[in-house]
C-alpha cells in the first residue's frame, strides 16, 4: 500500500539524498577518492528513482526532480539543462512505475513476471524515451554535437536501464519484511563473497592472451544459487556485486571487455549485455522460485483454513482414497467412531469392520465398490444407541474418481425439537378446535342445564319426572367436564383463577383416593410446611393430582409397592434438559411443586413418548384424556412437568408451578350453598348473547329472582338497548364471543357511557377473555353455569342496590 501523502516527506527525502550521492559518485568519482568513471557504464540513480516512485507513489516525483537538478548543477551543468534532465529523469521513473502498475506490479518486484515487466517496460521503454529527451536537452542547452545524438542516446539508455535492473529490485526487496536467521545471513554472506571473489578472478586477473572468454559466465551458477536460496534480494545483491566488479574493471581498462580490438561503444554494449543477461536471468529465476514458495505457502494456509473449518463444523467428516486409506478425518468423526476416545480412527477403512458397515456403507453397495462409485448418497442412518444420523457421501474427483468423502450429521436433537414443534402445532390446532367446541357446546349446555334447573325447581320432590331431570343435569355436567378436559389438554381450560394452597389440594385428594387405592399399595404423604400459594384453578389442580395418583395406582397394580405424594418448594430450576416434558416458564422461580413417585412397572421408551397423547392408554379399559389433560393444565398454568421412568423400576412425575409472593395467600373456599331461596325483587338486567336458547334460559332464571330482563343478540344491539334507557339498567350479563361486536368491545363501550355499570362476562374458556380475565371489575361466569352460580354473582353485584325480600 502506498503511504499517505502526509507521511511520504521523510522517506522521499531519503530517496532524494540517495539519488544525489549516487549521482555525484557516478559523475565525479574523484571527489570520493575513486579512480574510474562510471558515466559510461551505469546510472544507479534511475534504480533509486524507480524504487522511490513505486514505493511512495507519484507524489514523490518532486523529490526525485530536485535530486537530479542538484546533481546536474553541482557537477557543472547549466540551469536549463539541469531543469530539463531533472524533468526527464524524474518523469522516467513516474512513467516506468505507471507502466509497471498497469500490468499488476504494485510495491514489490517479487515474481518472474514482475522482473520481465521491469526489463521490458521500465528499462526498455521508459528509459529509452527518457534517453531521447535527455539527449535533446544536451544538444539544445549544452551545445553537444548533434552528430553524436544516436550514440549518446544509446549510452544514456543503457546506463539508465542498467541502474533500474541492478538497483530497483534490491531496494524494493530489502524494504520488505523477511525473517533472516543467523545461518541464512551467514550463507548469504558466503554467496556474496564467492561472487565477488570469482568476479575479481575473472575481471581483474584476466589475461588478454587467453583465447576466448571461457570463464566469463562462471559466476552464473552462484547467481542462480543466490536467487533460489534468497529470492529476489539475493539475486539482486549478487548481481550488484558482480556488476560492480565488472564495471570497475572495464572502466579501468581491464577485463574481458577492455580489449584493444573493441571500440568504447562496443565495450560498453558487451558489458551492458553481460550485466543484463546475468541480472535478468537470475532475477527471473528468483522471481519464479518466490512465486512457487508463495504459492506453496498460500496452498498450505488454505489447507490449514480448510482443515480448521472442517474441524470446527458440527458434522463428522471423513475422506478416503480408492483403496480405503483415510486422507482426512475430523474430531467429530473420531468421537463418532469411538465415543470413549480409547481407539483412534484407523489409517485404512476395512469392509469387515462393523463400524464401517454401520456408518459408511450402503446396503446395496459394500465399501470397495462405493469407493470407486460416482453416485452421490443422501440418506439416514440409525445407530444402536438410538441416535439418527443424516449421511451425505460423494465421490472425490481429481480428474477421475479417486475416493469418497462422507459427512454425517446428528439429527437426534433436531428430531426431538421437531417432535416438540409438531406437538405444539397439534396443541394449537386442538386449541382452536376446543375453542369452537367450547363456544357452541357450552351454549347448548347452558340451555340444557338451565332448563333442567328451572324444571327441577317447580317439580315436587316425589314427582315421577324429577329423577329424569336430575339425570339430565348429571349427564350435562359430565358433558361439561369432558369439554373442560379438552380445553385443559389444549392449555386453555382455566376459568376461575385464584391463589391456591397446594397442600390443601393434595391433602384433599389423598384422603379421597386412599380408600380406592389397591391394598398392596402404600401411600406416603409428605407436605412441605409454609408452602407458598400458586395462582391457578383449584378444580383443575385437583384433577392433576387425581390423575397422577390414579396412574400411579394402576402402575403398582396387584403387586406390593408404594406411592409417594410430596409437595415442595424450590428456589432454583430443578428441571433438567432431558427430563422436561413441558418447560415454557417465563420466570426463573421460585417454584412450588407436586411430586408423585411409584414403584410400579415403569415405562419403556415407546410408552414414554406416547403417554401424553390424547386417548392413549396401556390399560385394557379407559381411553380418556388422562395425562393429556394434565399436560394441558400444566401448560395453561405456565408451569413445568418432568418425567423420570425406567421400565420395571417405577416412575416419577413432577409438576412445578410459579410460586406467588408470600403476601399473596390462598383464599378460603367459597360456600356452595345455593341462593335459589333468596330473591331480589326489582331491578333491570340486560342479557346479551348470540344464542337464542341461552338468552331464553337466562331470562327465565333471572325472572325467578323478580328481575326485569332486556335481551340483545350482540354488542351493537346491546348498545342500542342501553342507550334507550341508560339509567334503568342495573346489571349486564354478556357473552364474550359474538358476531358484529364481541363482549370485550361492547363492555368498553358501555363503561364509556356509564363507568359504574356492573357487567358480568360469560365465556366457555378463559383465553377468550384475554386481558379482561385479570380485571376484578369484570367478573367472569364460566359456561355452562347453574342457576345457583348465576344467582350468587348477580346478588353480589346488586348488593346494596336492591332490598332482598322473601317471595
């Protein structure tokens, strides 16, 4: 990356100083105690300028320009010539850098292609154009003979090209971070010294009488060695050493190129050719070697990343060649191969290994054929421990099928979650069905039970029809209970929510069940002292305890055993991940729980998976909702349910419910004494229901109390009736679910007209009330209701408004 403009001033100044010093050494070597002239051999400043522009960007151009102007002025050139050569030489570096970047060379000359681009575009094209322009400057501003234009241009071009090839790669390479250990530094020093010694032998001890130039390219293997071992820096440094020896010897009229048979231009051309051949060849070799090293390192890093990804994946992955030899197996596969970690994955897969057969083979194709097959496989594998794996197998191809790779994914947890989701969906569907049934069926039951209630009040005790009416009431109550069980399974069955003492519920049901337990079953009751209350429906919580005790008694059967019924309090969540059947609790505790344990027959896994399904039973008779209703009740109370069972060793079911704060205590049970013998004379009640039979039976019940009844079919009609005489309505009895306008919206509209208006909402299940279920000023009357329940609620709301009298 090119440094930011604000940060290039100091490094650019360094390049300018280096350019200035090398220019002075080249043009005025005697100032530095040197006795040879390099002006006809190399212009090293061109390499410095190119490296500076490549490294720092075009904004470093003014510094190179100033360096060239100073060199020209200090060495005696005119101002105009200094400005001209400063412009051409600095633009030479800018153009060369631009051309190199166009072909992909950024800040370094690292590859063989980079070196080739350096030779052709920078040393060839850019330096050639600069040579032409600089020679024109000499002719125009310095008075140089125009007849020498061609020779001067070639000389200028070759010296600048030499400088670029010799110095730019070395400067660029030395600025890249590299790890140089002491042994490598020592080896590099030996290489450079060897090149220098061999160069001195060739050029400084050269015997003009020796035929040919047999040793001229003897250092070439050393240059290649430097390029292979140390990359571009080694090749560039070795070239600079050898070229320095060759140029110094030629400048001092010695060496293979300083023969009398060659003119000065021929000597310089052959010297340049020697330098160029050595430099270009060794640099290209070094670049190619570095390309291969970088490619190998990149491949190794890619393989490491791929290995890391394959190790981090949740899938078990193994790959083998066509002979079964394993080329890769990640940690997940090792765990799958031997969960205990005692045996490592083998080097070779064998057909007769049972684990290979269980995990990798296909029924219709054994391992040897599978390794050479082109088919892809996507199937599932069931293991002996109950786990289910999804298996994907595909051929490995390197131009041809060379083996196979397997990926195995554990689906056990996903299947468990899918089953939970399916169960939730079934529950939601049943909830919708139960809601519809509750609305219509409970309306029918209100009419049946209400009319039977009214008939019972007018029949004499010894009337022949009285027994039939009572049977109708009992059958209707059983039908209502069945409807509530369906709602309970769907988690929508709570109707009367109040603080409940579980100790009282458990004690009551234990006393009730004790006489019906088999004589071989011993019931142990342990109640936790000072148990917090829970918010719930006491009737449904009794059903939970009753069902759990009944199932425990059936599990013990005729053999001797015990049943333990325990209440407890827990501050922490006692539900383990593998034990929770229902775990949809919004809070973290504390919890109040009921635990029912038995020493019965227990359950196998198949039974355990189905005991909460509706109408499932292992008994010869009895196909009710049973534990399915328990499941729904617990869910409806925002609780949790756990199950531990082992076939032949009994079962334990634990129900946990959110505990109320200590200041919320359980309420005393309400007396069930009917109020039919007490009437309220006077008053006007608005009865709102979309079922005509419900309106009629409610009207008949309320008229027995001496109340005047106004009826409406829905919320809109109720508003019309109320607005006719708003002050005359003393109470509203309204259904929740009605067409056009439901009870919730209608109650808000009525309260807006008269805030103190008493309203009773009637519904078949609590969820239909939504937020209204938590409002004390809108009591709920559960359908189907008996006349005594209706009378009690009406009397409580009208208390103090009318004077009770006897009929």
